[in-house]
């Protein structure tokens, strides 16, 4: 189902960045917890929880990466009132049993991790999924994508925000991959968003919004690469749109939706909107 050579190349590109600690006042330190995924498997979970939480972001890291590499993003989400919880997937270089899982198996285990994380969120907390690269794909699956493989849809997921995608993985991403997406989606990508041997054409990342039913939003950063999620300056430029999206579709905030509809991308960038 998943080409091993392509995923290894993708892992190398995803793991090539490192996030510095964010210089954000009141940043919340992550807490490491145990997450029971199945009767036979547990994994670690990094949690960033502000004093007052409006909702919970379940975050899925890139292939080969790990949650605390995304502290800058977590801090910004915390500042907007969101708790962030992020499991360590079995393909992570920080997972002790990484060698025991094939590339194909790691995809299924990622889905299991996300479902287990969602199950632990209080019923009063709205849930949105956020991912990077391969993590975006898992988040989209729980939003209803790839319905031809399995009924992945997790009913509590209200929206999906993805930083880059794994591209058009041969044998996995079919023309109808995102036509079954049942929640609003926003993808943040860039004109240089490539991974050698994996994503040759940055336009591949537009495939989500081009084929999803909508609402679908895509931010395309001029000169932005696959590590755009680690670019603090870029995040600052796009935080308003991201916050509007999460509030509008995660919390049902009509004012945030109106603000999102009026938002304009910085000069040189693009903001592509597909209505439902």
C-alpha cells in the first residue's frame, strides 16, 4: 500500500528541521504522559495545557519526528487557548520499538494513536486535529479521508489543520482520497514545499483543497519549504488565519468565520478558498 523507498525519503526530509523554543510570554512547558493505545501497546504523549482551555488540538508529528520538535507551534496554539496533546508514533526516531514496525504497519498504528488520544479528551472539549506532513494524512483520515481504505472518520473531530502533506503517495493517494472528507480543512504549504524522492511538485499539496468537498482553505507561502511549520516568522504571518479557522470550525465562532472570510494573505503569498 505504501512505497517503502518514498516513505524513507520523506522521513529524511521531515526529520531535517529543529524547532527552537518559542519566545512567547507564558509559554506552557510540555508534560510527558503515558497513552494506552491497545491492550498490548502504550506510547508517550506530550501535552501542553494552558490554565484555561477552549478546546483540544490532537497533533500528529511528521514521519520519523517527535512532538517536542513542534514546541513553537504548540506555544502559539496555547496562546490562542487550545490545549495540545501529541502522541509519539511508532515511526518516530524517539520510539523505542521503531524497528518492530514496517512502514505499512506504522500508518495503521498512527491512526490508533490518534483515536486513543481523542478518547482521553474530556467530552466538554471540542477536538480538532493538526498534523505535519505524514501527520497531516492521519489527521485527514480521521476527518473522513481515504474512505476507500477504511471508515477512519472519528465523529468528535470538528476540523483539520495540516502543515504540508505527504504528497500523492503512489498506491495510497487515489483521485478520490479526499472526496470523503467530512470536516473543514486548512493546509499551510509553500512554493518550495518538496521532499527529495517523495514530493517533487509543490503543487501536490493543493490536491486536498482541490478535491475535498469544502470548506477548504490553502495558504501558499512564497518560497516556503517542507519545514514551514518550523519557521517562526511565517507562523506569525499566518497565525491570524489559523486562529480564525480553528475558532470558526472548532468552536463554532461566527465572528471568527467572518474574519477568516475577510483575511488576506501577505504580499507574495496566496490564500485559496473553496466553499462548501
